[in-house]
C-alpha cells in the first residue's frame, strides 16, 4: 500500500517561499497512475486542494493558487514537492500530500509568522 510522508519547515517568514516534500513509499511515483496532490487545512477551516502532478509531469492547480504554487517530482528520490511563493500568515495551515485523494500523509504544520 502506498504511504506518504510530508516534510518541511514548520515556520516560515512572510514573503518567503515555502518548500514542502512528500516522500512516497510502497509504490513508485512513476509507475502508479496516481494524481499526486497537495491539500491544506487552515485553522478552523475546511480542506483546500492546491494542486497535483501526474505522469508525464502534467500539473494541475487550483485557480486560487495558480501563479503562487509550483508542484514537481524527483523520481530518483520517489518524492514530489510543493513550492508556495510569497507566503502570508493566511498560508498558515496543516499541509497534506495524497495519492488520488485516497492515500494521505499525516500532514505537516506550517506557520507563517515573523
């Protein structure tokens, strides 16, 4: 079974770029035909799908995140990454990675604060 683990800095300053990594185990990020997604949940709010990457490095982004979000893959490490530029305190959230929105990581907390 596919397992996912998020990692990244717990604290980021406003205007900086947030880098997050999702490490996949139990399956290859290239042979599985999954959509590898990033989702977040701000405090007291619902889940927000941010974007995904699929085979052939096709990327899909939420309209609200397009322009600030970049998702890529490192096939040699079986990882995919999220970069969110120009963060603000409103980007404070629990960030999840998922495969086909079926298999989820446990999430990693990110706080944007000076």
